[in-house]
């Protein structure tokens, strides 16, 4: 990386050998690398000013709330790559940062290093294309919905409706707009079809995720 500032990475990985191998790959690519675990991750985030933080933990130490508090205080927030602990399906960390990224296990050193570089250089992929709201993330490429500790495949129309609402976060989507989005013009549909899909989304995900605007439609705040 001659002639340009060196990028900084913070690695918080469970397996020491994976952390060392990933650090070696990033060092070879011209990065500065710090490895931390547990509560030390918080001080490393504040003092080290990483461009990318690769995080792998169960959310207990440090907690999601601890990480959120630290990141909101940082003037330059890091790009966050969250990878799953080996025993979990998915982990999702939603922070008010510039981007959100998610990776499933297995994620070996080569993949972790490549993803870190992609985040640092603004490369678009489904890792950072997720829409986030209310602790839930929606990946429009993989058509997956992520919750803390799990991943879910929704039925097609439920996914498409949730995608519509989350892509217009803060705006009211009318029932008429939702019908046009989900159904062909010549289809016979029940008058409460959208309400039924909303009911199932609330039951599967969160009762508070989608707010009803009486007489108009629905909104994800």
C-alpha cells in the first residue's frame, strides 16, 4: 500500500489460530492489525481507530449494548463484519454505523481477510446490502431475514412485503401499494390479504416491527 495510509483492523475471533492466520494475511496486504477478546474489544475499538472490526462472539462479553454505546461515541465509526461463532447459525449485530455486514460459518482466514478488504474499499455485495430495522436485517440478494442468533427464509409474498416496507423505512406504505407490489392485476385476492401477511410477519419476527397507520397502511419506523 505504498503512498497511501495503512488500514487498521481489529480482530475479535474465538479461535486463536484463525485470528493469527487472518492477521498474517492482512499484514501481508499492508494492514495494521490488533487482536483482542472479551472486554478488551471495547477499549481496542476506542483507542485503536480500526477501519474494519471483525467480531465473533455470543453477545455476552462484551454485550451488544456495550458495543453500541462505544460505536456511537466514535467520531470515525468502523465498518463492522460480524461472523458467527462455530455453534451458532447466524449472529446479527445492528449498530448505527455506516454499514452492516454478516457472514456465516465457516469463514476461514482467506474469506475473512477478503471481506475485510471489501468493506474497507466500499465493495458492494450482499454482505453490506442488508436493510436493517428493529434488530432485524433483510438481505435482498440471498432473500434471507436475520435475527440475533438465527436466520429465516420467509414465504415469497411475506418476504416481498417486508422488503417493500423496509426499503421505505419511515414512510407509510398504503394497502393499495402493497397489493400492486405483491399481486398481478388480474388476480382475485381477499380484501384482507395484506393484513394477513402483516399478521404473520409480526408473529414470525416482532410484534412491534410494523406499525399500523389506521385507515392508510403500514410503516416500519
